C-alpha cells in the first residue's frame, strides 16, 4: 500500500496523458461518425437499388467483423500489403488509422439507429407537411428531425457508452491511450516496473467518464420529454 | 363555374382498381358528403385531390384551372405540385399534428414557412409574423381552444387535437377543405365537438368535402351527397333524396345497415 502511494503521482500523470489520447479518439470518432452515419442511413434507404444494396453490404461486413480486425487491417494493410505506408509509423499515424477504423465502424452502427429513427416517424407527419405546402427539406428539418432525435437518443446513448470502452481496442496497434499507459508500468516505465495496479486502475477513468456521459445523455433525454 | 371539377378520375394499386372513372363537381360554398363502406375508394379520392396519390387517369380542375391531367405530364411536375396542393386542405383521420409544436405553433408553422418566401419578408418580418400569430390565435379561438394554445398535442384530447388540425388546415385559406373521416379515431363522446365545428364551417359557406361514417351528420350538413361503392359513384344527389329515397339497390342496402345499427 505504501508503495502504491509512492508510485501514485507518477502513474496518475502518465494515465492522464494516456486518457487524453482516449478522449481524442472518442470525440473524433463521434464527430466523424455522426454525419457519416446519416449519409450511410440515407444510402441504405435509397430507392436506387445498386446504392442501397452496396451500402447494406458494407454495413453487413463492418458490423459482422470484429473492430479489432478492422483496426489491424486499416493500419497494416497499406504498408505491408500495398507497400504504401500511408499512416507513417508515429503516434500521429496510429491515431489517424485508429480514427479511420473507429469512424467507419461506428458510422455503420449509427446508420442503423438513424434508419430506425427516420422510419419510426409516422408517414402521416410527412403527409401533413406535404398537404400544408411544405418542401421535402422543410419537412425533414422542421418536422421529422427532432422526432427522430428523440427516438434515437436512448439507443445512441448505448452506442456512445460502448464507444468509450471500445477505444481500448486501439491498444492493438499500439496507440498510446490509457490502457497502453497503464500497461507500460508492467514492463517498466518512469522508473516503475512490475506494477499491475496501474492497469487495473485505468478502469476508474472509464467508469467516471461514463458516469458523466450517462448524466449528460439522461439530461438530453429529459429535455426532449416535453413532447411525445 | 364550379370551383372543383373532377373528370374520369381513376386509380389502381397494383391490380386493384380503387377509383373507376369518378366524375364530380362542386360549387363554391357547398358542402359535399361522401359516404360508402370501407374500401369503397372515398379516402383514395381525397388523397388524389391533395396530390398524396397520383391518379392513373383523369383531370382535376379548380376554378377552371387544370391542376392535374393524367394525359399531360406538364401538369405533374414535382415543383408545381407543392403550390397546387394549397388549393386543398386536408384534415386527417389521425390528426397528424406535429408533436413537438404547441397548438398555436402547429397552426402557424406552414404559413410562416410560406411567408418566408415572400420578397418583402425580410423588410416586414415582424409585422408579418405578428399577423400570422394573430390569425392563428383567432382560428383556435373559433375552434373553442383559446385556453389551449400553448399546449402540446399530447396534452390535448382527441377532439381538441382534431380541432387544432382543422385550424391548421384553415390557416392556409384552402379553396376546398377536405375531411377524411375526421371523427373515426375519436371516442364517441368526443365526436360531437368536432362535428359542431365542421357544421359551423358549413354554415359559413366553407367549400368542403367530407368523407364520413356519421350518416346523420352527412345528411344534415351536406348540400350534396355521394354514395361510393367499389371505386364508383353509385348514386348522388341532395341529402334528402339519397337518404330517404335512394334509387339504387346498393345504396338502400348500405343505408339499411346504418338504420338498423
């Protein structure tokens, strides 16, 4: 116990730095996957068969294979197979590769949630808008969008909380996120070696961040409770 | 000149022929009731008039202007359909109010969006919006909802919702207001308040088409009644003639079921 207290300041400092990388990956994924997911959703609902067919195929592949494999393929495939290491070797390259994999993966999950949200808005809402002389885009933005958001907040919350924990998978391509930082004290880092507790301790970072997110998303759900 | 003329309007869904050469005309200020059993094509007829369905054949004219001619593709351009819809208003069986807006906002929304297209909107924004709000408040007051304007649809009863929906349709001053079974989704004790409002509109000579299963109401409120069966107009005429002295056997059968019930 004494020893842990001594190691604490150094470890916390290293974990904080790792967790910043975790947060960066988390937010970049959300910022990329929110709009991309919507585009994929519209693609999969398209009446143009080749487009909807292709989109659904992509979604099937991405959702049907492990994110960890996707990370490895996206990171190593260009360099090792195509002889064109687009990502470079450094932390920046690893971050770009990880972001790409996460954005594509999460956009596919989000697209299904969006699709459910869009299709869940009764057809009568669109018809009422049409009869009142509204344009398709007015109907989408003024009528359907908020009803859709209300519908997707609960399933989206689930995905977002899963994403926080999924960022740990980026460890597989040696992205220096919080798990990587915690694990480094096993082999030896900052003059500490053979310590397993920092790795275990990373769990608190996820737990506390997810606690905050749960509060935020719960607040949003409440905010949208004013209509039904 | 009739305000509405429909000629040989036909519509099929797949192999089912839902409307077969419908012909009708309606004079300004008249109320037309359409009766008939479920599946007779009444609702499809209203949906065709409101451009929610595209007829396969036939012509729709309002005030002598051809809004739709199945033989003339130029009358079917998407861009012009939006404006043509404004000749008609439609009150749905299931209200279809916008849940995220208050009663007042529901009535104002479409008018506000249309006003934003006016060239003088930017210069006179405040006055225009104030005018729209005053008009919407006035309509809701006419509907007996002056104390419900800031309520959301889920806070209103079905009858109140339907009255908001009627105000919403009236706000755009349609030439012809269509009602698609406006009381069918309501509890029996709530139908009265909606029928009363429609009756008041009829008394003010609002041009209306009312699809309904309320036979007594159809007879009282309408200037003209149409009985439809299997996509055709079987019989039409003044309410007294159709209800008291139906000429067709099918009309008699249909009405007798209501008299017994």
